[in-house]
C-alpha cells in the first residue's frame, strides 16, 4: 500500500510539474503576444504620423499650385504701383512711380496701368490705360515715368496696375 501511495504521489508531482511547465509556456506565450501587440500599436502610431505628414505635404503642394495658378491668372493681385504726380510747365501730367511684383514665382512684362483723372471732389472725370514696357521679376520692382495730356477740371490722378503679361 505504501508503494501505491508513493506511486500516486509521484504521479501527482509529475502531473503538477507538467502543469507548471505548461503554465510557464502559457505565460511565455502571453508575454510574446503582449510584446507583439505593443509593436503593432507602435507601428500603427508610426503609420498615423506618416499619413498626417503626407496629408500636410499634399495640402502644401495644393496650396502652392493654387498660388501659381492665381499668379498666372490674376497678375493685378501681385502688382502694386505707387508714386507721385504733378503738372509740368506745358500742362501735361507727369507720373513717376514704382511697380512692385509681389509674386513669388512669376515674372511679368508690359504692365497695364489704368490712370484715372479726378476732379476736386475726387470723382472720376476720365481714365486712360498706359503700358509700362518693363520686365519685373518676382519680388522685385521697376521704375516708370509717364506723361499725358491734362483733362479740363482734372485736379488729381490715381492709378492701378490692372494687367500684365507673364514672361515665359
């Protein structure tokens, strides 16, 4: 009987030892699964960061393309003119000024200035277009000087760049 009890105890110890080994294997598998889940999470975060970067770059590219299209289609948005004017001794209007190109990529030439002749109340009497035959590179400026006949009752002038050709 004693041998039987010893045999049963030996079986139980062996069984417990096998259970312990199996539990250790299961723990090891759970640990590996946890590590894989953490790596998967890190990879998903990295993919999300890269997707966000790509989306931002695409938005920047689209914005730049829109700006280039705008610079080509609407040069007057990028051309500003300032200066001074006066009447000379033979009653002509003289306009001296600067045309500034604020475009970041387009070069313009043959800028059309619309000159408005104003009365003493600043109402428009007439207007006339002049072409300034200069090439104006991006983010630069060109000087100009114009002379025109005077209109009766014209006390002042104003002018704006209204168009230009893109240099290709």
